[in-house]
C-alpha cells in the first residue's frame, strides 16, 4: 500500500464508501483466499442484496493480481 492510498483510507470514514451507493457491485473472490474463508463468500450479498454479484476466481489465492501474473 502506498502512502497516498493509506492517507486516503485514514481520512475517509468507512460508512462513506462501504455500501457503494446504489450501484451494482461485482465481488471478485479468490477460491483459496486464506483471509476470506469460503463459508463467508456470501456475506456482502447478504448485507447489500441482489445488486451484489459474487464471482469466484478458480485456483487463486489472496493476492489475485500477483498470483495471476505467474501463469
């Protein structure tokens, strides 16, 4: 995480962005994410409703971008 990203995160309250307004949301999840167990896969959809689409990236771990570049 770079300094500007960290500063923005600290300066913006979570409630200002968490729900994403009324826009449709795509929740990309790694199949083997050690920080996001599969049993919690639908938490965001359960919280925000049908505007959330969950898509699981097969054979991926927590670091989706770095792990996808190794292939």
